[in-house]
C-alpha cells in the first residue's frame, strides 16, 4: 500500500515558485541547482509510483491470463519510462542550453510525456473495467 508521504514528495517542486519564470510571457530564468535536484527527485518518484501501479496490474493480468491487456500495460509502461528518462537525462544539461532551445524541448517533451501519461491512464481504466 502506498503511503501519502510519496505524494507529499511529489509536491515539493510546487513549494518554490519564481515569478520571473513564465513561459507564456517569454520570461525565463536559468534554473538553479536546487531546483534541478528537486525536479529530478520528483520525476524519479513519479516513475516509481507509475511502476508500482503498472506492475500490480501486470501481476493481476498474469494471474488471470489476460495476455492482450498484459501486453498493452507493458508497452504503455515502456513508453512512459523512456520519455521520463529522456527528460531526466536532459535536466543536467539544461543549465548550459540556450533558453530558446530549452523552451522548445520542454514543450515537445511535455506534450509527449502528457500523451504517455494518458496512455498509461487509459490502460489502467481498461484494467479497471476488465479486472473488477
């Protein structure tokens, strides 16, 4: 069973809000080391939580011999994991990248990561219908 302390850790990034960082108005600052570390920890915890959910559903599908659903769980997990690792690998290099490229990369990876999250959520919703 998951503790709420993991969800508390996911909100650490929201504690620090800088008014100078607004992509919509074009105001961007260089993130500090502390901000990057907290962001990386949040990403790692989020990956771990999604892994726990997918692994649990995978085990249930394995017990009930639902191979098609099991394969879709594996593929959506891998897609989410690869995109999250791509963003996690980008974080240390983001300090030295020009702000225009940083904005484009964050927006593109953000859209792809949203699609990956939606695919995981759709698979979990499908599992709810089948397994319950």
